C-alpha cells in the first residue's frame, strides 16, 4: 500500500481523501516523532519553570489571566474538551469526521503544538480502524478554531463522547473497552491543541474540492451533449477566440468542449444554417463554467495551504518562545468557500437555462417539450420547474456566511469567520447542482435522439450510450422519479467523466489539464 508521511510530506486534497478511503496509509517517521516529542518536552519545561503561557497554565478565552496550578494542568485540558463539546444538529458524515482526524494528525505532527506522541498515535488508531467520533454539524463560528466540533471529535481520547463503528453508534468508552484500550491522559496544552484549529472547515473544503471538480467536469460533458441536441455552434469554443481573453478556466472549458464536439456529424449537418448566434447559455459556456473553474482552483490552492499549516494556539517555537496569535481564525478559507458556493450555484443557473432552452421547440427536428405528441402529454415541461426551484434555493444559500461576525467569549473573540457555515453551505449547493445537472442530462439525451441516424463524436456517443443503458427515450408521459434517480446516480458517479477521458481528452493542453483536472 502507498504510504504518506504525516508532518513531513505535502498533503493534497486528493491525498487526504485517499487516506480517508483506506487507499493510502498515513505514517509518522522516526525523525518526525523526535520533533513531536521535542515539542512536548518544551511544554514540560514551561510548566516546570512556572512561566505564564496561555492555555498551558492559564484559563481559556476571557479567563486567560486566571493562573492554573501545575498539578491541575491535566484536569484543565480535560475540562476544555468537556466544556467546549456543545455542538448541535445531525452528525456530519463519517467521511468528513475522518478527514478532520487526518488533517489534525498532519498539523500536530509538524511539531509546534506541544502534544505527546501517544496522543497522535491514538488519533491514528481511530483513522486506521475506522472508529470515527460522532461530530454534530452545528456550533462552530470558525475562529478560535472549530472549537465545538473538534471537542466532540476528541472526547473519545479521554473515554467520553460517541463513536461510529461500522454504522453503529456506541459510547467511546465501550469502544475502548472492546479493544482493551485505556483513555489518554492529556498533558499540559494538549486539550487546547486538539480543539484549536480549522480542521472542520478545512475538511469540508477538501471534500468540496473533489466534489466540485466532479460537478464541473460533468457540467462540461452534459453541456456539450446539449449543444449537440440543440444544433449549437462549435465556433464559440475555438482556441483563436480564447487566446484573446486567456483566462485559464475559460481556455480549459473551451478546449474540453471543442474536443468533444469536433468531428461530429450532427454539427456538420447544420453548419450552413441561417442562425448567426446561439443563446448565452450555449455560447457563453466557457465564460461561465470557466469562471467557476477559476474559483475552484483558488479554493484548491487555499485549502491545500491550510491543510499543511499549523492552526492551533499558542504555537510552541521552543521553550523560550511561545506565540499566542490567530492562526486558528478561519477567514483565509471562509472567503474562498463562500466564493466557491457562488461559483457552484452559477453552474446550476446556466444549466437550468439550457434545460428551458431545450423545451422551446426552436431547434429543427427537436419537438417542443421534447416529445412528438404533446397536449395529451406534457412532455419534459415540469422537469424545468424542478431545476428552477433548486436554482432559486441555491441563490438563497449564496449569501456569504463570512459576511457575518458575532462576538463570542465575552468579547475576547470579537471577530469570527463563520467559515464552518460556509463549508456546510458549499456542500449543500454542490448536492443541489448535481440534481439540476441530472435533469439537464435527461433533456440533452432526449434532444440528441431526434438527430438519429446522424452520429456525434466518440466521446459523446459513449456518454449518450451510457445514459441509454439505464434511461430509455420516452414518447409518453410517465412517472419521472426513477429516471431522475438514475440520472442523478450517473452525475454523482465518475462514469461519464471516465468515458470522456477514455475518448476525448487527449488533445487538452497539458498544463491546463494538470491545473484543472483531479481525475
């Protein structure tokens, strides 16, 4: 099995996900262990000297001036986990909680947090055995770290809280007893190091980077299928145009769609038609999808800086220098998460417009409402009601959570990022856009059918054939739920993307492909 060295190697979003899926094993090298133990020894020296250092021998937040005796430092660290575990709502998914564990191990293994090696080792045990703490989704304001969710995440270390074992939720103490393990005895600074940090926000960001990349690739493929179905022009995707306004995302999208369309007999059949320009939802795909690509790349870059950073507080440089700063503040990733939410919503907006366009009956050979016999049949009419409703819902979710700040901790924490809400909203909008795209896929495939016996390119024929394996062409009204479910399964999978890579991506500029393609 491939291995990754925590604290040493650079962690990427795709690597974090590979560790979470059990495809890569995370380890700590001997030299990294020495760095971790040296940092823990710095904390012991600070306690022994009696120097006043926030979070080691003081209270927390507004209690930072309250001195704690040396013999109470362990109780202090346990108390912070207990008192800060105030999250509410449904638990986040196991995948997100596991990502949080992975990101925290990597940050602690940098050796600036003063934690014991044994504590990190126990967190790794949770990861490797898929014994995942239960973490409520609400309660973090995204500054001072993700205090509430991280507290729930690490309660099991001291035998409290709950864990999920193979889908069954049990008390953490029960799980420890089952494996003959005892709770960790936290040292000075450890509780604070565990709950200070941005791992809740960052885990949502890591998942969003992968999910949004999938959405964007599917959006390009489905849009290309719709261009075929509606007799759109290939000219707006020519390299000569995009060299004159060379935004990287625009160039990538234009190149992808050009390669999927070039050589299509369907396009060739109407090259001399009288239509001069297509509507924006077809003609401006590189500009709209491309702008969202650029937002995705910004998110990916920012998240990958974050997950390779030390984000707790205070930071232990050595026994003579500890720095109480603000590296736990989530603003750096809250803004890109909000930006990515808007970028994702726009993919849904333009997809809904293409769905509407496909129903108008303005394309030669393609009937109104995508059925030959309408009146008695409503055809695909009401599918666009659904995309309109979801697109509207997304607009409400686009208000940036990071635009808000509510002072907490008696004013000591007087500006917060709300980045945890940004991350949650982004994943919600991604899920919504999947649904819009799945409906566009149904409509595009139906429209393309009316151009038979003309054929498209190998890539789009393969995509269309895959759709027709599980979703039939229809000419009479019927319940659409099952067809919509099948389309959604395709959009949430990588099947269409894999077909595109198999048949149509070889001519994409290598640098652009490396920048914008995780798969």
